[in-house]
C-alpha cells in the first residue's frame, strides 16, 4: 500500500480508532523493549558469572581448613 493510501486510511479513521491504534503500537513497542532488556540482563549475568569464575583464585572459593 503506498504511503498516500495509508495516510488517507489513517485520517479517515475516527479519533477513537486512531487513539486505540496508537496505544496498541506503544504497548507492542514497550513489550518488545522489556523482552530485549530481560535478554540482555541475562547475558550480562552470564558474562559476570564467567568472569568471576575465571578471575577469582581457586583458594578463595574453597573452604578454609584450620590446622592444629
């Protein structure tokens, strides 16, 4: 559909329909952003865990055994 046809279709809608369409678009955009954010937070957490496991010496992760 050409841009001119789309614009005439949007302008012919009642205000209620245009508001609902705009609100629906915002809901879809926000849901997408939340999904991307959760995915990235998970990836950062995995990278952080890997860095800690590689950088922290093994002696610090083992329990300390007290001698006599």
